[in-house]
């Protein structure tokens, strides 16, 4: 049974390099493209891309619509269909401009991967995702045990995540030299910290509570004064695994090295929320918590712009569109508070402020 096509593999490697180096795709996004191409090749029994025909795209769309999710046994979601077909469309558009393919493919051929307008609208609907509140996060931290240095690390990690809004990949790569507890900031230096798009920026600790700050300060003090670690050592070191008394491998403390991936961080989050009796919220959800909190505490467009920059966003609208959806409950509260006191002048002034902020943000990018 054919499981690959050597000619296809060569052109795919070239495409993946293009996406990573030229388009700056993350590893997670690349994985989605790899999966989409494999699905298509598996359907065509790994036929050479040079033999592509628009009927393959049409038939594949029908085939994909009939597929079911292996875990839920339900039809694939519209968003999955959309992302898979969009990845294929982008690939064949790129392929149509490559030497050896120009005479066989046209850019218009890729359009046959388009989902219907109706299904596209459904796929793009932004559904409200649950976001942890500060009270829930505080409850989780209070429920976490701190008997060992591993447990102390885990608690400090979650407190650090809500103080900084840092992504899990960045958290795994921070060293002690990147934290300034006098200036209340972290330096997300892309030369050493795994930031999104390798972008360097400074994050000041968000004003979410002195209790979170105290936990992080105590942890940093423990590493420096008790373990005598230096600036080049990790803030959140990996777990040291060795032979235990029972003869099996077990966690025996902290290793003086960083995690290679963010997987262990997500596992810590999952176990902490489960212990507290709450549904699992991943590390990235904390960024949404901070964005929503910023909408409440920021009084001017300038303040929200600073809040947005603190999350690493160059454009304030990124924070609004990606993280700042108003929940239905909050939407009802806001609407109910609006009334005759909000004169047209007030509304126009607010609209003008938002417009100026958005214009400054676009001009600075």
C-alpha cells in the first residue's frame, strides 16, 4: 500500500520551509498544514501533485464532509473543513507559481477548494469560549499543595502566568535574568525567550493582586537564596527524574535545566484546576482573562493601548478582536446601564477617542 510520494515530499519540504521562514508560521500552524496535505494525499492515494485536476478538489470536499471525528464520532466541524480546505487552497496557489508546475496548474484551480459561502460563514462564527475569572484562578492557587519544591514551582508558575500573561512557550524558556522584581517586569527577549513571531518586548506585571506577586517573589527568592541559582538558570526548571526507593523512576526534585516544550506546563494547569474542582483552562486562556479585565479597569484609549502592548500586541485592535469579546452577561449589564444620560456628544467623543487610538495603532505597526 502506497504511503507517500517521493516527488510530493520534496515539494512539500520546500513549501514548509517557505511557510516557516518567509511567512513566519508557528510550529502549531505548520502542523495543521501538514495534516491537511496528508489528508488530501491519502484520499488521492498519493498521486503526483503534477497530476492534480480540479475534480480532485471537488471530490475531496465531498469526501471530507462525510468524515467523522474519531473522538466524538460526529461529522467534522465547519471550522475544521474550512481550515483544511484553506490550507490546501494556499498550497496549490503557491504550487501554481513553481517551476515545473506552471504549465500544469493555474492559480484559479486552487479556488475549487473553497467552501460554500454558507459553510464559510458558519465556520467563521466566533463562539464564546469559557475564560477563567481572577477569583477562580485565586481559588486554584489556594488549593495547590506546597509541601515540596516541585509543588512550590507549580503554584508559582500559575501565579506568574496571570501576572504576566506570558505564553506557555515563553514561560518554559524564561531565565532568572529575564525577571526584574524591582521594576516589576519581565524582559521577553526573543533571542532567548520563545516569543510569538520571535518578537521582543517588555511586560510589566499586571495589577491583578499582591497575593500573586508575593508567590512569585517567594519563588524567585527560593531559587536565588536557597538553591543558589544564578541569572542563567531557569525560572521554572524541569522535574528531575531518578530511581526511587521502590526501584522505579519517580520525580525527586528540580533539574537545573529548562523544559524543552510547554507540554509539562499545560499538564500542571490541568492537574491544578482538577484538584480545585474546576474545569480545565489552558495557559493561553489567562491572556483572555487579562484582556477582559483590562476592558474593565482601563478608562481611556491610551490606557488600553498600554494594556494591549503589555500583552505583546502591536495593534490595540488585536486585543479587541482576538481576546476582548464581551460575554453575553456583561453585554446585558452594559446595555442596561446605557440611557438618557449618555448624550450623543458623549457617544461621539468616545467614538472619536477609539478611532484615534486605532489610527495611532495602525500607524505604528
